[in-house]
């Protein structure tokens, strides 16, 4: 009888150890391995809506009360089961329609547009090729709505002259991003947006001097109330370490 009790105790200890091994201190989902993907969120919804980003039910540092024109922290998740939820700030109810699809080892920006009642989630892959010597790179995200005049598709020119020539990116539609466009490093650069196929400037965006080899994302949203100038917000890349 005593031998049976000792055997049962050993089995209980082994079971507890196995259960402990299925989780870790990083909030990794049970049974899905390590966090392997980097994600951040950018709030381009209505200006009155702030957002919380919860992972595994917890709103971490840098992920609460994200105002319009702001980004969350870069968060490590498991691509197969990220356990992410987007909420109105202070709420415990998730916004509808968020169904992430990430690839292991990737880095992503999730652009949130629309309204609290009808949010739109667009996942942008942040992968880039490091610019060559003496150059930097800029990506334009079109986060405008129908409130902005035009069809919503832009051609993009870098440092345009009197004659525009060939655009550096074409037909960048709403809730999409251009490719990373090469610009000279060590100087201010001008990015011109035009409606696709047209030459009249929608807006010129001044990009301050960038360090060689660096990359920058510029999110462009509707003009603020009472203004005609589109709003621009600059994002540095997430680190993946």
C-alpha cells in the first residue's frame, strides 16, 4: 500500500512539471511555442476614439489609451495564436472584425481606420530591404477616407522637378501602403502626392534629413477639422530583438 502511495505522488509531481513546461513567463499561448512575431497598431480612426490593445487579456505598457495619430508599443506575439484584442480605451469589449494573419518571424503594423461601430483593420507587412549606401527609404501609408477630395489613389514622386517624370510609386489606394521608396540620406526630401494619372499636387510632404540605411513610414490621414492640409505621422521601424 505504501508503495502505491509513493508511486501516485511521483506521478502527480511529474504531471505538475509537464503542465508548467507548457507555459512560460512571456504570456505565450499554451502549446504554441515562443513568441516569434512583432506587431504594433496605428490608430487612424475617428479623432475622438482612443484604443487599448490587450494581449492575453492584459493591456500592457504603451498599449493603453492610444490616441488618433499614435501607435502602440511593438509587441511580441505568437503568430499562430497572438491572443490580441483591440478595444475602445477603458472598455473590456473587443472591436469587431479583427482577424489577424501573421507569419512567424515577421514584423507588422496593423492600421485601424473606420469608426468604433465599423472599424477596418489592415495588416501591413513591415519587411524591407536596407537602403544602399548614401540612401534612406520612406513608405507612405494612405489612411485617408472619402472625406478627402479625390478618388483616393495616389501617385508618389520624390523631389519632383518642373517636369514630374515617372512616379516612384503608383496607385496607392486607401488603407494600403506604398513600397519603400529610396530617398537621398543626409538632406531634407520632398514627397509629392498626386491623384493617380494626374500632375496637380494633392500635397507635398517634407521629410527631414534621414540617416543613411534608415527606413521611415509616414501615415497620411484626412485633414483636421477646419484645415485643408492632410495630416502626416511618422513611424520608425519596430526592432525585432
